[in-house]
C-alpha cells in the first residue's frame, strides 16, 4: 500500500492503517482495473459513519463534500466512489478477515486491566434477513470489555442456537489473560470453561435449564447450606427500585458431577427484587451461576452486574444511535461488514475524552468540524 499522506496524517491513523493493512481486497481476484483503493474506501466509510451517515448514498454525499479533508490522508486521485461501488465492495469483503483486523486494531488502542470483566453475548441484526431468498437474519456473538467500554471482537452465526460453537472460536481470537469472562446460560459448557481457564482467565457462567443436572445441583447447594457470604445492592431509577442480593458458596462437598467443570470454586445465587412505582408491584426472581473465582459475594455481585454492560452499552448503542436494526443491507456480507464499521466508530467515540458531549452530539460535531473529526481518528 503506497504511503501518500502527510506526516501529520500518518500520526493520526497509523494504528488503524497497520491493523487493517492485511485485509484482502476482493476486487484483486477480478479481471480489470479498479479506481478506488481499499484504504481510501475504509477511511471514507468510517469517517462518514462517525458523522452519523448510515447508508451508501449519504456516505457518498459526505465524501463529495469532504474530499479536500479526506485528501489530507490519501490522494483520492479519482475522487469519491459511488454508492454502488461502496455497496458492491462491502458485500464482497470477507467478514471473518475484517473482524480479525478489527480485533487487532482494538488490541492496539486498548489496555485491559487485571480482573476486567469480558462479557460475551449475542445480538441478531434484525434487518439483515431476506425472506425472498430464505436468508436468515445474522446473529453476531461479541466480546465486550466492561471497564474499557470496547467491543474486543466478534463471531457471526446464522442462528442464536449456534452461539455454542461460535463462542470458542471467538475466545481463540481474544487475549483475556487475567480477565473474568461472563457468559449467559447458552455458553455454560464444559469445553468453554476449559478454554477460558487455559487462557489464564476466570469465568462466571449463568446456569439454567439447558444444563438440567448442573442447575439442580447448584440449587441443591443453596437448599443445604446457608451462604456464609452475602452482598446486597440497591439501584433506584427509571421508576423502579431494585435490590440485588448475591449469595456465594465455596464448600462444594455435597455437589455431584462437579469434576467436568475445570477450576470450579464457587456457586452463586443472585436474588432480584424489583418494585415498580407506577404499578406498585414487586417481582422477585433468582438466577444461578458457577465460577472459578472465590466465593466473594461483593465481587461476584459486581461482576454479574457488569455483564449487562454489553447489552446496555454495546447493543443499545448499535440499535439506538447507529440504527442497526433499521438498516436494509441484506446482500451477501453487507450487514455483517457494516456491523464492524459501526463498532469501529463506536470504539472511536468511546475513546474520545476531549469532551463530555453525548455520542449523538459528538457525531454532529464531527460532521461539522474537520479539526474534531481528525482528532477522533487519532485514537
């Protein structure tokens, strides 16, 4: 890849450029000449999405109006590609290779802390299905660092039920040493627990009816023993009062069939009582977990609560701010590749500490202010 940009621009996008330099351009296998280098298209697309543009037509319009700014990074000697060129390229890009490049880039810009919670969960891109050709909506399993507020990587499946096979492949892409991996009941599998321990990390796995015997054994432990370790947390807001009580037991003497679960050290019960002010009703439910961590109820309560950051901070942002579920990108790999672009933009916004503006206002500022947009790319 030729190095056309200025020294200032090099400093701004070095980490991004190096991480995505291995991404193969699918047009290289096609006879003939193409006018628009892949790195130019990636920079155009990510910059436009950072500014709130969400479809190929408006991305093209952004490029036409910001061509002089874009040329401070690359030559764009043939100008801006049309929306048709953009759409055709992104439907053909290899999403697995694109995802690997994304993970490499995240590793460059992030520094995971000891004990950081890595939440793994799946999300269906609702608009990606196409009933006319019997194409199912894409389901993406993501890993999210709760403290850094960054998506670390992802693996796509065609069904939610395939999360069981996607999670081990996702774990293979990640560096999780010293972290705590949290997964819902779908990922409560002995081979997944084993893989986490081999990576020198710890796990907190939700237990439900899909593991009937394990679920029965964990519940039995709390019926036989009074937890010596308990912690409560009350959250008030949005018209409700919720108290979460965590009980943890590390005496597993009477727990049957615990051997397959590598490094199992504690079982956990979280009881949630929620009072809704409007209806004046109180609901109560219990959730169970197994963990390789000691039975520290305070710490486990925090970890389990942090698991929901993937829903509240990643999936919510993709749905509400980036309008992912409303997108009609259905052809081939378009939806999945654009999901990665959205996550790149979200990571850039999360890394920006220069202002306390909300993400939508940061995006509006980036659309209007060339200097701020350049600053964002320095992440």
